[in-house]
C-alpha cells in the first residue's frame, strides 16, 4: 500500500515562457500523478551513491507506471565530486544510450546533483529539458530554484556554469526524514539566510521555531520550505541572471566559498560554510554601523541553534583575501560583500580593508 500523498503548497517561478511550478508535498516520489510535471517519454535520472539506494527504484517505478522510459546515471557523492570528470560521465551515459533532444534530465539528490544535472541539460545538444527533485533541505529551499547550474574548479566554486531553468521542481518532504543531522543543519543555513536578507518576520519565526525544525516537524519544515521558495522565486523573477538584486541571495557566501575552497571541497558542507559566513558578514555589517550589535548576536545565536559552526577556520589573512578575490560578484578587482542594513534588508558593497581584516581576526579560530 502506497503512503498517502499530501500537498503543502504549489508555487510558481514567474519568468514568462520559462515559468515553472514548485510543488511541495509529502510522498510525491511514489505518486504517478506527479509524472505530469516531467515532460517527454524518455527520462535520464542523475543521482548519487547515497540517494540511489533510498529513492531511485521508487522514482523509476513511478515514472515507468506513467509510461516513461528511464535510464539512471549514479555518480559519487560529495562536493568534491562536482567536477568536469563527473559531468563527462553524464554526457557519456546520454550518448551511449542515444538520448535525443526530447530526453528529460532529472536531478534526484542535493545541490551538487542538481547543479551538475542542470549544467549537463543546458549544454547537451545545446539544451534539453530538466526537472529538479531535491532530496536535501538545502536543495529544497535554495539550490533547486532559480536555474543556477555549475561545476567547481580548483581555483573557484561554481565558476563554470550557466543559467538554465528547470521545467519543474518537486520537493518531497518525506526525503528529509532520512537526512543525517549534519545535512539538515546545512539546509537550515539557507533558511536563515532568506529571513536575514529579506524578511525579518520570517527570521523571528525561525527563532521561535528552530527546535521544531531541528526535530523535523512536518508543518514547521513545510512552512520554512514554502517561505524560502517564495522569497527566492520573487527575487529570481526580478533578476533572473544576477544583474543586481539577485546577488543578495549570496549573503554569507563570499566568506563561505572561501572556507570551502581554502579547506578543500567537502571538508565542510556548503551550508556549514554559509552559516559561518553569515556570522562573519553580520560581524562586518555591525562594524560598519549597518547592523545593530543586538541583531548581530541574534544571527550568531540562530546559526548556533541550527547546529552550524560560528567560528571560521584560520586560513591566514592573505589566503582569505586571495580566495575572496575569486568571486562572481567582484568588480574591477574589488571584493564586494552582501551585508545587512539592517536585519531583513541587504546591501551590496565594497568595504574598507581595515574593517574586513578586523572581522577576519575576530571570527577565525585562534
């Protein structure tokens, strides 16, 4: 007997002819009704060695019961696997199976799988349809929405990629029940980010409900996912290709990406690095007089309550600066930061070097 499907929300990313739905619900992977959100008769499912044993058979069965033909590409797990070699493994499978332009690529997994599958879809035969089925909280609240696709380069994270929107996003909250606690916390970093940059009321709700989120309460998770997707969808609607406003979604990411690259991809989870990066950005915001120190401390407390690190690794000031200089937001060789001015509002700006160095000294582990 199949478990009962429950729909919590159906949203829309409004991008004219590239608009698409986000469906948030429980047990979507086992309900053939949702095959209608996967276009075409032929589907290539891209997943990884951790997710495949949990959900690949269920998803394949659901799609085949709806008359679709499926192949699977199972990649190694981990941020360090988000590279050109594994991108080529996707292309190899597509070509070996004679997949054509009507084949839909389906990303089943977290942000790494979503980013690589989207990039493969954007470039295989110059573009084929793809669908996101995110199985981590981080992917459900952030990376699956908005069409950013990429692979990493040893010199910089997400520096090789394309903007390419999916046909749909199906967020099955039942997959969150199997997440390791560390992965759940990593996803909460992006939830905190959305409240910090745009919605102070949502930030306060998180302070009041972090215990329920950590306990994987269905209703709390559904609200966090829905509100995060609403915020991101509205920002993407206004600035699809990050010409201005969309860059605020990178709050904490300039510091966070430096942590990931400096330690080696995979040492810290992306959400862990972003959580710590938000603490550093809040500290810098307070030093510049943009953010009340009380609100800076609220951010630190919420990041800590989510089980995320609040003290950064000591990479050395010169190494920190070198890593942050490789960032897509930078202009004319100057590092640009997303800062809070005040809580619930973000600004994009350069900062005096003495203030930045003071934050690095204050926030790193000694």
